[in-house]
């Protein structure tokens, strides 16, 4: 293991600890509720979002403690959205993050209360993280949070996703849903800490573009993984998109079309990324993230070449 | 109709308008989602909570616009909690506020997204309402909001309620659940606007006591209504507590016991109310609320005398 991966591992462990202890559970709680919360808090995901939040915040000189609060807040919002998404009335998934879904173990109501507890804490951590900002920066950041999570953001994507069966199964619809469901949280991860750190309008615009391109790319990678990989590798119930008629770029435009779109989006993101890095060199870690995304693309397309199961429509 | 009830009616209409338009729906929303939101926003409840919030805030000289935002925010939290509560995995109710429940018309997933939209807006309105407060007042108010809604407040009550079948069906358990589920929002309505208006520790303590007594009383009145009245009168599915083995003070200690407890709580609240009114005469409207509560008690106990269906256990 090289020094970089040891540092990475340490950083991930620190965020896993932050995730685990970021929502204090009072004594005398209902034991079922406590167990359900511990189940979720003890099973963090890849923690890629909080690491991005923290690094962007640091690049904009946001205080360490505020950057950490914001990072954990956004991971709680993300986790809550997955808890809802996995419910029988939505995706009806059985596995998440390598463990049984909360609703499978603690019932639907238990999973809903757990998600609401994460959400309540996430809003509280967000405004605490932003409490020290100047008035206009603070209100701008909180407005942005509301918009990305609300009826024009994450919830917009979720609602379209629910009625996907009645919508055209084309690229436009697939991307509208991804813009709401996936990109909203990627935008929050990249842009919100920059707003909190007082980024100017031009920087925010560039980061928005990077977030849009990467968010859509990330979703396509996820779609391709759903097609090629089983539960063992992704840690969640596999090949569900086909089974449940869920939006998936590979079904909308074929596998080669999805790979082409992904490559285009990564290149498009590169243009904005270049300008961002020229303006704010402290965001250099984004170049590494960009490489990781391309590595994923290569890995997934190798899978695509190796399989004969799916063909271009 | 006397002048007072005309003024009341006007005030209720104003809050109904605020409730209806407090969550702007952007163009291009998913039509199912928009319909579900409109269904809920067009069916306000009694609006007693926002009226209390507004009047307490006004008594503490909180600016009108902030008082209104806070009032609508708390009504959105309350409405969202009812949307979750009515789901098949919780109370499985069919009617709410004189209309079919959202989950009946728009499905469980639709009702959940609607509740989350209200919650997102409610947090945003809350911090906007509190944005102008001094730093310590603001953080105190936001901490209080987090506590009342979180794992030690509303969610605590909901989680106990879910597992009521496994708990002792006594007064203590019934009140612990009511403290979480009902009293949390009454406390928010009475105390949060006072905190926002810079009330001192003594006033907050007194208002807390009034809120506890009235919140528990309000729950007992609701429990007795569930026993005596059908769907026609309460606007929700009737006699569900018995059917679903839900906590109800009348089942825990018998109807005379419940009425006795209610009378005791009202008298206990009177002591703190007297001190509050001596300190802050602008809160005079609370005396009227206190009378309304006693009127309800009289009305319900008259029902109790008129029926022979239920007997003391």
C-alpha cells in the first residue's frame, strides 16, 4: 500500500467516524428506533461526497469544523434519500451498502423514521456549519440547499422517476431524472462548500458545470454497472433497472451510445475544470477525481466489450 | 356572526392563503407530484398552530413577515408529520382534514415526496424567519427546533407509537408518546416564537410548562373524541385507536380517569399561565385559548355522560 492510499484510508476512516457519531442518540430512546439508526450509521457508503465537500471547503478556507459539519450533513441527506428510494413503494430494494436495507430489517415505518432523523440532523448541521458566514453568503448557501433538495431538485427527480413507466424512455427523460436525483447532490457537494467559502459568481458557474457533467457521468457509470454487475460487486440488489423499468442510459440509447455520451460529458467537464483550476489551484484534488472517473469508464467499457449479453438497440 | 368571529374568520383565511402559497411550485413539475402537493396545500387544517405562533411572535415584537414565515413553517412540519402518520405502514388512515389522505389518492411514494417537499420548505422558512435574530438567539431557536423535531422529540414519540403493542398500556406510556408526538409541536408553537423574540429564561420555562399541560390536554381531548365521535365530526377516519391498538388515555385509565387527568392538567397549566400573563400582558390571547380548551372539555364530557357504550375498565 503506497503512502497516498494509506492517507486515503485514514481520511475515509475519519469520515466514517464522523458519519457514525454525527447524530447523537439520547439515552432512553425506543430500542427499535435506536437499532435502526445504528444499523444505518454503522454502514457508511463510499463517502465520496463528504470527502469532496471537505476538500472544496478547505480550498475556500472554510474552517475545518464547519467543513466537517457540512460534509456529514450532505452525506446524511444522501443516505436519507437512499432509505426512501429503497422502500417497497419506490425501488423495493433488498440490499444497500453491502447490508440488508433498513426497511427489510426494521419495517417501512422504521426506515422512514430513521431517514427523517438523518434529515433533521442534516438541516441542523448545515445551518450550524453556515452560522459563521456573512449574512448574504449564509442566505445564498441556504437558498441553494433548499433549491437542490426541493421540488425543483432532488424531489423533482424522484417524482419523475416514480412515473418513468409513463414517460418516453429516451436520453432526454433519462437525463432529466438524473439531473434531479443524482446531480442535485453532486452539485451540493461541489458548489455548496464553495458558496460557503465566498466563491465569486464565475467560480460558482464553472463548478456548476463540472458538477452537471460529472453528475450525469457518474449516473451513466452507475447505469452501466447495473447492466454488467451483480449484487456482489455493487453492494446493492443487482440488475434492478431492467427488472423494474427504471431509467438507465444503457437502455435509453444502447451501451455504445451510453459510453459515447459518458466520454462526451467527461470532455465537456474538462473545459470547465481547466478554468476552475486556473482560477483556484487549491482545487487541484479535482484533477484526481476526474482521473478516477475515467478509470471507471475504462473499467466499465472493458466489461462492455467482454459481454455479449446486451446489444445496441 | 359577531365582530370577534368575523375577525377570527379573516385571520384563518389569511393563514389558509399563506399555507396554500407558502410553497411555490415551479413550472414544469411532474404533474402527479404537483397534483399531490396542491391536494395537501388546498386542504388546510384548523390552523390553530400557526395562529398561536403568530400571536406569540407578535407579543414578543417579532417582525410580521418573520412571524408569518415561522407560523407557516411549523404548520408544514405538522402537516408532513400527518402525511407520514397516515401511511399504511403507520396508522393506515383513509381520511384527513375532511378529504381522502394523500397516500390513498397519490400512492405511498407520492405522499412521502409531498411530505418531504413540505419539510424542506419548512426548514428553509424557519431559518429565513430567524435570519435576522442576534447570533445567540438564532442558534438557540434552531437548536430548539432540531430537538423538538428530532430523535428526542417528535420522532421519539412516533417510534414509541409504532411499538405501542409491546409496551404497557398505562398512563405513563400514553403520556410519553403524547409528549413526543403531540406536545413537541405545541411546544414549538408556543415557545419557538418566544425564543425568536428574545424571551428570557424564566418566560421560556413558564411557556414550556403551559405548552406541556396544554399539549397533553389537547391529546386527551383528541383521545376522547376518537372514542365518541365518528369520521363525520373529526374529518378523519373515526375510532381508529381502538381498532389499531393505538395509545389513548381513555383506554389507559378509563373515561372518568381521562377526564380527571385532563381537568388536572388544565388547572396545572393555569398556574404557569397566570405567571406568564403577569410578566407579559401582550400574551393575553392565551387566556382565550385556555377557555376554548375548557369548552372542549365540557363538550366532550357531555358526550361522555350521554353515552353508555364505554365503561371504566
